[in-house]
């Protein structure tokens, strides 16, 4: 676990020294455990998620960075590769394609890219995937935009 703690402390320092425009927030949840993090991602520009802020819970295993972290959306997200109720994310780098070269920041950025580039052939949300499979891109974007407005607008947009 000492290696994981050292790596996470370095990543935290890197985040503080070089913040990402796409990531609103990325830090441990509290001082009790460096293995539990919270992230808030901006919705990708020019996508139906634009303007939204999407919260993620990150659970880091003691074997990190050898084993991948578990990331789940806390904010409800309408996306073919995200389970709407559990927030589970279907992304190969979170499972079989994980490499210790990935950081929490790069993993969060990969998830942000996934939002704008869904993969309907491996869905966790079949309804969203079926809209894309049937070629109803306008219907998909309308549905995603609706859910983004309902669940992901930051407080300053809710006035």
C-alpha cells in the first residue's frame, strides 16, 4: 500500500500544479483515506453533455497503479456505456486495457472523451445505445441533453 500512497500523493501534487480545464475537481474525499477520491468533469464541448458537471466516485485499490481504480458516476448520466442507475462505466482501460502508465487524471480525461464518443456495441444502457444503432442521432442528443439539464447543470445554471 505504501507504493499506492506515494503514487497518489505525487498525482495529487501534479493536479495542484497543473490543473486540467476539463476536470473541475479531483482530490481525495477526505483526509482519512487517500484511496477514496471524488472527481467532477465538465461535459465535453460540442456534445449534448456540454455545460454539465458530472461527479465521479473513485475507489483506488491498495495495489494501485498495478490494478485499476474503480470509477462510477454519481451524477445520473444517459450514455450507452454508463449504467444509468449504478453509474458503472464500460471502458476498456478500467478493465483489460489498464496500464500503470494511466493516472487518475488521464483516466478521468478518457472518461470525458468517452462521453463525447459513445460505443453502442458494448452498452450498459441499451435504450441510449439502440437510438444510436438505429441511426437516430437527433433523438439520442435530445435525450442526453434533457438528462444533462435535469441532473448535471452546476448550481449557477439553476437560477
